[in-house]
C-alpha cells in the first residue's frame, strides 16, 4: 500500500529508532526519512547500521548513529546521553527492537528467558524512561511508540516467552501513557503484521507459506503498513490517543482462516 502524505508534519522532527536494521526498522526509518525527519538509528549490528545510515543520508542530515546493546543498561544510558548531547530531547521514540526465538518452555534455559525479556521488555522500559526524562526537562510534548505483536493476545506454541513479553509490553505502554500524560507525552503501541525476512529470527519457507495462507487479508505485511500506523499515532491527527494498541496485521491475530468442514467457502 502507498505511504500517506504528511506534508511538513515530520519535517525536522527528531526520531529515535531502536532495532533500525531489522525488517520493520528499515521500513520505519525510510518512511520517517522520506517525511523529512532527523533520525537517531540504533542497532547492535554496526556494519549494517552504517550501511543503512549511509543509504538514508542520516549523518549528513544532522542525525545520529549508535551501536547499542539493549541487554546492557550502560549501553542504553550511552544512547540516551548521546542524543541529549546532540539534540537535547527527541520528539519521537520508537522501541522497535525485539527477538523472537523458538523453543518449548521445558527446553528453554534461564539465560535465554532473560535475554528475551531484556530485549523485549526491559530495554523499552529503560529507553522510554531515559528519553521521557529528556522530553520532560525540555518541555517536549513527544511520542513514544512500542512495537508489540498480536502474540500479546494470542498464545503460540514454542514462543511462549515472546508472547508473555509482548503482553507485558502492552501493560508497560499503558503504564507510561497514564504517568506521562500530564507532560503532554503520548505513549502508544503498534502490532505489525507478519513480515518474513528477519536474519535475527529466521523462518523456514514452509512456515512463511503456512502463516501467509492463514492471514484474512491474504498477504504479508508491506513496507508502509506499520509505518503509516506509527506516523499516524505520532501526528497531530492522533492528539487525543494515548495508551492505545493499534493492530496492523491483516487480521492475523483475530483468528484462523482454517475451515473444519467439507464445504470450504460461504454461499
């Protein structure tokens, strides 16, 4: 689907994006860059981060690149400090980074459990807390967007820790929303649709085919789907929206298309 027209809505606005080198991160970064925003791109993969920043002209536009280990609170503190030194405070923070490992609960060790929650829940807390303090100090009525998942509401075998972390992230979103509202800071979540291609959490071709076949709208997520939703929530058009979760997944999280009878279509 085509991207929306934003005029000058995001021109010059300062956007921090974690997990910038992932599938969704790349799409989100590109959409904000095309809308004229200044970007702070964060990811743990230095080479990929430099390549993405170069392709979008981030440094030349007064942007920031930061190699961040989201499992390390000191690394997150350094990200916040670098933005504070360069910009003062951001206008928008998108907590996009996440991990989606697969394994049955009885096979997952404590270290893997901790890694999932470090990246998917603890990091958004620390990132949001750090940048919210900058926004409050700078009197910036900013926006924080957490990238959640339909898995927050629909349990899936072999990815129970992921589902649990995203359920908790939704509660964290609402918690920040209610506590930051008095400062004019809005906090919302977006649940993007299925998008294969992750190198961090690769999927088999059979898995991709089966999942896509079950999506009610009949396709995987495209570059502008989640980006449009994120930018809407950060725009003046959503000035009365906070603590909300917007599902943008083609109906994938509401149920299955499987038909358990001989007649397979209505009518």
